[in-house]
């Protein structure tokens, strides 16, 4: 039984996610340069939020997580082909409601827009409806792509989805950069469609090469989708609550002047990209290894959860340090200009820094939630987290109108803490021996490492500069240097404090360097 996650898989996924996130950041930069913090881009953000809502209603990601442990059970007990047939049946069962919801969203786009952004002007509401009319059908390829991604990860083909996702993001970036100035947000709509279709075609082609052949079946002797679909009420409870929170957030922001919602959304989208690099690879590898180990009858898999959590906290800390220490310089270098004033940069920076620190809480939630789903604990998991999101959504209508973006950040923390705590309690009620919680000592050591690095960088910034009003290239150069130095300082302090992950990393790097310099290695060359 593996005691630790596959570092090779994690490294491959992380590398692809870093490149993909860099492209995503470039897309955010181009979008910000073209649209700034205008109401027009807020219209697009609102419309695509509703598309995400429809995707979540289908619960592709949620039901995919529910199906993966069943897939592994069938693969171990009945063979690969039986598991593949079960996947075909599950995919077909997901496709039908996706088509229905896409049609409903298309034909009632104007009505949905009026509900979503009641505080926008009539002209902006109509534009939002038109954008949603053309983006709602993208739900169908997105659902299929999500299902095929689940299949490839369940078969431990890590990185395939990310490769085709990277290609689609590059094409999306090219469309927006070339045509955004001419056709406005419609370039974003075209890019969204292109991204979904290219990613799907790539995954289907790879699955075909793998040997998988999709069948138009809706059940098999060993599997009926109804078993998974019976979990829909519980996944929908969580989904509707989460999307109610997103809607309440958007609706509450629509009553504020133009600007705060766009600033918050830019920062939140950057955070999502960082989270994709930091937590997504660990979550995917952990969940599939954990589920496979359970299916194969491994007696104890707690070590996988402990390792996943420790790695998550380590990479979150090393991500947060440069963002806190030099994030404002980076944002000024990539966004600064007439469409993005210094005040908005400062606001976006503190939002991004605050939300990045929240990823520590999300790490704990990620490991506990994935453990529950691998154990097939679906009902209690989704109902508990859904209740937290529902309460948080109701708080939006009070905190955001009163405190603006400060209230929005506070709401994110309330949601993160609430879902984390309830998920741990659910897991404890099932198998308390599988509850992995970061130790107070390790957390304190990482906190000290972070604080030392941040304080040192701010002292250097105060001594050497530059400030936000310097030239763009000076600011970008300083941001890069300060960011790299902050990570190095944080890693060095963590090694001095004898944190296990830092010691392991230094040990492996040292052994590789020594191996490469050994006489036998030189002779083989």
C-alpha cells in the first residue's frame, strides 16, 4: 500500500497547471487591459456566473466524484471493460439533462438576466441576456469534457486533461487578444466556446487511443446510473446552496457603484488560478490513489491523507508569501494604467492576499471532503456543506451592501471555515481514524516562516523600492526579484525549523545533485 502520494504525478500535474495558470493570468491581463473595471466586463462576469450555475446544477463534478469510487470497485471486481461500460452509461445519463438545461437557459436568457443583476441598468441587463443566450449551450461540451476528465484521472492518466486545457486556453487568449479591441466581450464568448470544444475533442481522442469505446447504453448488469443519480438530491442541495451564495454575491455587488465587483472578480479569478496550481494536483492524485487503495482492500490509508494535507499546507504557504510581499508590484506591472488606477491595484492586492491565506483552510477541507467521498459518504457531506453555503449566501445581502469588498472577503472566510469544520465532523462520525488534521506545531512553524519572509521583504522594499508609480518594467522586475527571494527565505526558515516537507525536499535535491556529479554518472555520459 502506498504511504505517500506519487510525487511524479504531482510534479507533472503541477508543471502543467503552472503553465496553464500563466496563460490564464495572461488572459486576465489582456482582459483587464481591454475592459478595465467597466460595467461591460461586469456584465460578462455575471453572465458566465450563470453558465457556471447551470453546470453545477448538472453536478458533473460532484457526481463524477461519487462515481469514481464505484468505477474503481467495478474495475477491481469485474474488469476494466465492465468499468468502461458503466462510465458510458453514466455519461449518457448526464448528457440528457445537460441538453435540456442548455435549451432552457437559451430560451429564457433575458428573464434569468433580470433576476441575476437587478441593480444594473436596463441596457446592461439586456446585454447580459444576450451574452447568456450565446453562452448557455456551451454547457453541453463542458459536461462531456468533465466526464471524460473523470475517466482519465480514474485510470491514472494524470495531465491529459490539463494538456488539452492548456491548448484551449492558448486559443482563447489568442482570440481575446486579437479581436477583443474590435468586438468587445463577444471575443470572450467566442473564446469560451473554443476552449470548451477543443478540450473535449482532445480528451475524446486520447480516450479512443487508450482503447475506450463509448457506447450508447443507459445501464449494465453490474451498474445502473440510478444508484449515482439517487445522490442527486444531496449534491443538488450543496450545488444550489453554493450557487445561491454566488448569486447573492453578484446581486449584492450590483447595488454598489461600478468598479468594486470587477476588482473583486479579477482578484478572485487570479486566486482560482493559484488554487488550480496549488491544491488541484494534490486533490486529484490523493482522491484517485485513496479510492483505488480502498477498492483493493488496503487496510489503512490514513498515511495518504496525512501526506496530502502536509503537502497542501506547504505549497499554500510558499504561494502566499510572494503574493503578500510583492503582489501589489506584480499587479501594478501587469494591470496598471488608466483603466486600472493605483487605488484599484491596492484594493485587488489586499483582496488577493487575504483570499490566498484562506487556502490553508481550503486544504483541510479538500482532504477531508475527498476522504468522505472516497468512503461513499455522500448525503451527510453535501447536506452539511450546503447548509453552510446557504447561511453564508443570506449574509451577503447584509455584509456586502454595508462593508463592500471587505464584507465579500469576510463571507469567503465564513464559508471556508464553516464547510471545513462540518466536513471534519462528518468524517469523524464515519471513521475518526481517517481524520487528518495539520498539527499545531507544523502550522506554527509555517506561520513563522511566512512572517519572517514577508517582514524581510517589506524591509527591503522600504530600503530599495520601487514604489507603485515607477516604470512598468522596473515594477515587474522588482516584483519578480522580491517574489523569488521571499520564497527562498520562507523555505530556508522552514528548513531551519526542521519542517518535514522542507527537509525531504532538500534531501532529494541534494541526492539528485550528488548523483549527477558522481564518477559513475559522468562515465555513463
